[in-house]
């Protein structure tokens, strides 16, 4: 059985989204959460490009994907900067240990 290119991309999308969801749900480390979010968004970007390719609007899909990548990069940089500041101030990146932020 041979797989088409769109089937391989669809399997990759499901894999990236699954790994991203797993990383977000299971991890308590802030950096691992950001990595999981990055994987999830990369799967979504591939889904947009695949959908645009299937509909014949590849230029619009690529433009949307580029916009998502820029926004996602900004979110990742801010999240990592926030994680560095939390590590310096509280000495941990564990989400459960940061209950002092509630007060």
C-alpha cells in the first residue's frame, strides 16, 4: 500500500497535534509546556497549508501560515522570558509550586 503526500502530511498533523496535547496536559514544567504549545501550533499550520492545497488556495494558506508562525514565535519568546523571570525569582519552573502567585 502506498500513501499519497496528503496522507503523509495528515498523519504528521495528527502526530504533532497529539504530541503537543500530551505535552501540554502532562507536563508541569513551563518550558515543556511552551514546547508542547509549539508542536501543537506547528500541526495547525500544516493543517492550514494542507487545506489550502486541497482547495486550490495555496497562496492564502501560506500567508495565513506565515502570520501564525510570526504570532506563535512572539508568544514563545514572551513565554520563555516569563519562565526565565519566574526561575530567577522563585527558583522553580514547576507550575504546582508557583501557588504563591495567587496571593
